[in-house]
C-alpha cells in the first residue's frame, strides 16, 4: 500500500502530497535500498505479456520496453520467453546482457551501485560446475568475447550460486581471466548447504546481489539467497556472504596473478570502481529458467529498514505491464499518474520505517558462510534481512534431488 508522507502543501484550495517509494519491487519482493534519483530501471514484466517468443542468433527483444535486452551468447542459441513471465536460457553458452547503453534505446543507464533480484530454476543435472545462477555487474557491454568487442572492457564483479553447490564472488578485469573469493577468503569457494550438495533441480532459488562503492577506494558486495519460498513474495532472504575490495588482496586475473597484460591498466588487484554498461546473466552447457528479475541503480546511503513478516502475499499492487516510473504525486483528488520508463525522483521518496531487524544468530551466520575481510560488523548487512528462523535457514532441510559433486580443480577462467 502506498503511503502519503504527510507533508502537505496548500496552494489556494489545492492540497498536494508526496508518496514514499514502496519497500517492495514490481513483483512484490523486498527492496533493501531505495532507488537512485533520476535513474532508469529494468525488470522482466514484459516476459509476462502473453506473447511467447524465441530470441536467437544474437537478437534483442522487440517487446522489451527499455530495448536493453542484448543477446551475447557464445553460439547464438539465445533464449525462450514463454509469455507467462519465465525466460529459459538455451544453447551451450547463454549470455543474457541487460545493456543500458544500447544505441537505439530511448533512455540510457549505467550501473554503478546496483541491487539485482531474480529467481532461477535449474532444469536438470549437468552443465559446468561453474555454471548455474551467475550474474555480473559493472561490465562493459563488449568486454566478454563479443564480436568487435574489447576484452579489456570486461571489468566485472560476479556473484555465483554454482551448479556444484558452491558460492563465490568472482572478479574479472580482462576477459576471460578472473579469480574468486568466498566467505572463507580469496581463492576459496564455500558450500551453500554442505559439502557435496549440488544446486537443486526443479526448484526456484532467489538471489539478491548488491554492489556499491563504500568510499572512493572500496567496493562493497553482498549476496543473499531465498531457497525456501519457491519464489513467493516478499521472499525469505538470508545472508550468504559479504566482501569488500579495497584493491589490496583480490586479483581479477587468472590464478590470482598480480598484473594484466595488453590493456591500458595493469594492476589486477585494483578495485573495479567505475560504472558499467551491462548486467550479465550467464551459464554454460545447461538451460536454466529465470523470472521476477529486477535491476535498479540504488542510493547506498538510503537503506530500507522495514520489519516484514516472512512469507505471505505481496503488498505491491503494480501490474505486470510495461516499465513505469516509481516517482508519483497526488492531488487532493488522489489521482495518480505514471509515465513509461520515467526517471526516479528522490523528492518523492521518504523512509516509511526506521525499525531495525534482529541479528542473525551465530550458528546461522556460520551456515551461510558470512565473513568480511574489512572487519565490517555483521549487523551492517544482516539488519537488512528478515528475522531468521529454523524454517528459513537454507541448510539441508529439503530434498535437493542432487548427487555428490565431483571434486574438480578450482575454476578460475571462464570460457568465451
């Protein structure tokens, strides 16, 4: 439900009030941060417009109102949109880019401080161990083996819920070389649920991935999982891990190398502080499904701190139609108007609650692999999660329909 802030201006007999930004996204899932003033956002509501379609051979999506859909798959296999809200990745190397710098798009957006939310379902066992639910931010649109591209323009931070059941953050400066870290440090990949428990099949898994510049030299990353609601708003978000990159100990080159050759930059440990053109969703040798995807440029100084009951239905009443502005105003007649793809206006946004959430127990933090090399207190990130319970801690409490993953060598390098 929208809430008038109570700031009332009276001009003659006309009363005007401003509405707060809702704490849930267009699909009803919890937001952690408010949207940046003046930014444009992308979501997958157009996948539910009733028109099934294939997007192959590096085609875009004419039914994407932003025109940011950009197929960069390695083999042109593309994607299938069922018209009911779900997209399936196809081919051997699917690469779905949300490219905010498409030359023909009416509106442009770069991505610096980002909140990404999506649900993923693995369709079968198999695929590369390093595939799965993989999303990258701050990427250059032509930096990943694209025809006519520039591999020095890759500069990406990934979050991965891998097919083999491990999770990590991965840093890539020059495609295809990269290196990773997890809750236990640089060069490690921690299990999501336990050793040899793979990513489940035929189950919706949610990821919320947040990246922002903490200061002029440090990048902050957080990743959360919803593995218990089967994509039911507002989700049950549990912290998986936090990391910070101050350009000191985390390389973005193959095998953790300290330098990069052939680019205008050479320091592989430097933090990726600049904005990118594209959000990258990818996998390898499997055909997973996605739905309820949102990407927003956020204000990292304006977190939502709303204590919400776990589970249940969404309070959002926004329809699954073309993207619309979040900025809204009302007159004394309470009429509300919205324009397609309009910029967000911070003048209409105010916090609707200042209540803090309870801390996650130490046992929960251990299960979820939380750590921070920066020494940041756990409560900084955990205050944005729902209150934990034994019901929503994702540790071997459902049938994963999986098999023990083979012990493979650490995966450090993406293929094209």
